[in-house]
């Protein structure tokens, strides 16, 4: 089994960018967001359970999950949100563990936006946090998603604070500056993680 580095950070921190830089070094990336979509694909137990709970109109015409409609339902009813989390979180966790076990690179990167919030740090050997200022998060998310400042601030309020994430971190990447600095930070950590992974059995 690979040595597991948990990668996390708030919205707009640059998790995807950093993960891609690690991937360029041959590191396998296991992304919780991708897994979350896979467990509700047509034909899965996850999607069947959601359709049974909320009715067939929760599906699009081609049988996919209608995410917008589902989001409206769970935000309107906290009990529905809790039901959905209880259904999906164990499925996602199980798949994440399986994918980490099957990884063949010396270490793998487990990318989980809510790693700290959902108490998933125990799945990892180390936690790497992408740290940026709150103002940078707001600016990047507005530019990327074309949403209002208020929407971004609401999302930030629902996530762990910057201090909470930093306290959970073994390693930090600061992503307020330019891409060259980011690449340098990734190279340093990549070499560190290779050394740690190679010594884990020693």
C-alpha cells in the first residue's frame, strides 16, 4: 500500500493545480470529488437509493442525477442532507481506501476538500494543506465560478477556518504567489515524501 498524503485546502486555494504538479512527478492522485460523482453514476446503488428516496424526478431525462434539483432539496431540508451524507460518505470513504490500497506510486495524494471537517485525517500518513489568504480565496472563486462575493463568503463560513486547517497540517504550501514558487514548493515536498515513503517499512 502506498504512503498516503492527504491534500486539502479551502475553496479557491488551488488544490487541483497543486495535485496536477504532483502528478507530473508520477504521483497517483485519488480525488474525493471524482469518487463522489462515480458513486452516483447510472447503475450504481447510490443513485438507486437517491431515486427511491426522492422520486424519479431527481433524475435527468438520460438517467443521470440532477444535481441542481438534489441541491435544492437538501438545502431546504437538513434531515434530507443528513440522510444523503449518511448514504454517500461511507461509499466514498470505502472507495478512497480501496483506491489508495491499489496505488502503485511510492506515495499517493488523497485530495479531499473537507478532510479536516469530515475527520478523515486518520486515513492519511501526513496532511498537506494548501494555504492562501481568505481574500485570495474569494477573488479566485468569484473569477472561476462567476458567483457573488456573498456566495463565496457563505461557503467559507461552512468550511473549516484557516487556523483549524493549519493546526491539522503536517506540511503547508503557500499558494498566494506565482506558479514558479508553487512548483519549487512541490519539488521540495515530493522529495521529502519519497524519502518518507521509502523509509516507512524501515
